[in-house]
C-alpha cells in the first residue's frame, strides 16, 4: 500500500471529526439565533398579534410594567424553560430505552398529572360524597400546579413499583403503558361524575403558557440547572447503554442504579414542565430527533443540545399560538402537535423514499 493511501485512510477519521464538530457549532449557532429572535418575537406578540411597533410603544409607555414584565416576559421565558425541560427529558428517555420514539410521558407521568388535576377540579363535587373539610382545604392549597407535579411523580412511582424497579427496560415500558391506561380511565370516570371538571381537564391536556409567573420561572430555572448538570454527569453512562446492556455491564456499569437515577431525572424534568404548562405534545420527542439528524454526537452534547432545541421549538410554537388567530389564542399543545406530527410524517416519508 502506498504512503498516500495510508495517509488518506488516517486522514478520513480526522476529517469526519472536524465535520461533526463543525455541524455541532453550526447547530448551536442556529439554536442561539432562534432563541434570541424568538424572545424578541414573544415580547412583541400580544392581544393584537405580532407587532414590533406595539412593543416599542409598550416600552415607552406607562403600561410597560404590566404588559411586558408581568404578562409577556414571564410566559415567553416560561415557554423557553418548559421546552428545555421537555427536550432534556426526551433525550434522557430515548437514551435509557435506546428507542428514538421514547418521549417524556412514557412512564405514566402524563396520566398521573391528568388524574391529579381532575381530582382537584372535582373537589367540590366530592364534598357531598363525604370528604372532610380538612381534606378539601388541603386539596385547595395544593392547587392545580402542585397537583399536576405530584400526580406526575406518583404516576412514575407507580410504574416503578409495578415494574419492580428499573432493572428491565421492557418490563418498565409495559408497566408505563398499563399505568397510563389505568390512570387515564380513572380520570375519565371522574369527569363523568363531575362534568364541570372536563373543561379544565381539556385545557390542561392541550397545554398553555398563559399562567406562568416569575415564581414559577425561578423554580423551573433552578430545576433545569440542577437536572442538566446531573444529566451531563451521567452522559457517559448513556453512551455505554447505547452499546447494549451486556457491553454496559462489562464496563462496570450498575444498570439498575443508573437506570433508576436517569428515570428519576426525566420524571422530575417532566413533572416540572407539566405542572406549569400542561401536556405539551411532541417537543420531548422531536427535539432529540432534530439534534441527532443535524449534528449527531455523544450524550454529553446531545442532552444539552436537545434541551436548547426544545426551548427554541416551544418558544416559537407559543409565538405562533398567540399570533395566528389574534386576539384569540390557540393552545400551544395543538401547535406543537401539528408541527411535531408533520415533521415525523415527513421524516417517515423521507426514509421510505430512501
């Protein structure tokens, strides 16, 4: 073999590595630009739709504090944090189950949150069924946000109990399906007993960033920073899991403990997002897909990039939801479902053609 052939063979891995690094830098730049422009668009979108002139008038007017800093800014930043939490949770879920179709709601968190919300909305009806005043007062203090957070964690906990831990991924997946179906059935039964809770449940299921305030933003920001740091610390474990369970175990990985930690992280991230914005569809599923398709890499990159991608996706979906039929507003979950579902259909079509 000639020296030129050997040199070419040794140069190709270096070229591929530089190409991958360039793709990651390019994607990071595109996400940063999308977030920056999206933040400005979110601040400029109000009851009259998208209007940069209205933004300038609000900044220079007396009502700037009310319109911008108490209404538009919290919900715009809230869309960023909710999307980031869902993108991070989706990347963890797909890494744990080694399945690109895994999403954050796979383990019963969505059904648990929905059931808890219906319970709170039906509390007045249950008063006549014998609930004590102390119990009703506790439910009222808990509120919809707290109920959704607790219900999401309870749904995942029930899945882990049914699966006897996180040792076997197939058993965990099946347990998640069973818990999701059962809790959703209980929720439907409750809405039959208390029809007034149905409207609130539908609003929760469709998702919205309308009620996110500064206190919720601080909570989500703290949770996102903590969970992103923990996920980054377990990135090598996710890389090992992609090689298969036997290979990961041969590398000294405690599969049961690592999976349990990862499931706990994705559950907390999902619960934080669901509690503040309801069930926003497809963001946690699509965000990791977009990152892997445009700039694949190890999980140390994939986790953070998926969080940033999820933030950009939900931010722009929220802007579209507010501006498309202004002064009315679409549920942001409907927009993400249409965009995310359309992307997956296009992806399947591309693969079938290829």
